[in-house]
C-alpha cells in the first residue's frame, strides 16, 4: 500500500483505524497471535475461534466483514466452514452438530 506519510509514521499501530470486524478461525495459537498482531496494528477489530465448528457458530451469529479460515483443522476444515457460512447454516441444537 502506498502512502505519503513518512516511514516512521506510516506503520504505527492504529494509524489507519477502521470499523471492519474480522473473525480469525485457526486451531494453532501461534498463528492466531501472529495474525492478531498484524491486523490489530492495521486497526481492525478481531475476534477469534480455535476450531472450525466454533468459528462457524461465531460467523453465523456475528456481523463480520471478513472471516479468515485455516484450511486444516481437526473438527471441521476451512472449506466446510466456508460452505456452511455461505449457505447460512443454523445449528440444530445448542450443542451444535459437531462433537
């Protein structure tokens, strides 16, 4: 991204505040932390889920501008989560359909 601001100012956390809400779904804490630091520094509001089924429930219940999904997770992979979110899937019980 090109900016006219000096380099010392251009990359400071919160420099470009945004109202966008993001959901990051990944089962690996180190990856969630890495993504959180990068996107928080850019001014995004971030929520997390540590499994595909938890991410699916949050995505359906929340109002997110973007959902970032890990492709390989133990209970539900990112592709299955994405298809379910796109279809507007609703849980059939409060325990959810997965484990």
